[in-house]
């Protein structure tokens, strides 16, 4: 999936991608919820495929600040009420252009909170990539 996304980005935005210093762009996958029973992080897997195609570095900088119910178990209203400080990002991304990667976009709240945490850690937030939109 990630390779397909990377190839589509390259195909549709070749000039933009080639204008980046590949070493300056960092993909930051949204982490699994604390206590998740999933065997792997889909967001990381997508980021890994994108990285293979575009050569961007991956840094797992984000961490959940506290336990929250998985977004898939929350109503639309509950998703919009996700706390502003639900994520913390470490300083490995400070001064870097970051693109947050997630598997699914519903309300956009998770991405907004993730991008905000990255900015608070000193990153330049260049955007987000998602596999699917609900």
C-alpha cells in the first residue's frame, strides 16, 4: 500500500518531490493506541512503503500522552473532542519538515492533534498522507 502511495505521489508531484532535499523530509506515522491488540502499525507500514519509493526518512516520534479509547470505537462527536494534548512528539523531528502518515481519515482530528504535537516539538509541518478517507 505504501509503495502505491509513494508511486502516486511521485507520478502526480514529480517536480515537488524532486525539489525536496530527501534528507530533510521526515515521515511521522501515527502510533498505535496504548494497549492495542493489533500485530502491526498500519500507519508505519504505509510510511515504510512511501519511504522506499521517495527516500524520505521515517521517525516514530509521536506517542500517546494518555490512554484513550481507539478512534474506531468512538462516535464522530467523541472523535472531535479528542484532547488537544493527546500526542507528544520527541525532539528528533525538531527543525525538520514532517509529513504525518495515518491509515484512515474520518474527522481529521487525529491528524490535527498529531501535526500540532509535531509543531510543538519544533518541526515544520508540511502535511499529511492517509491511505483512506471514511
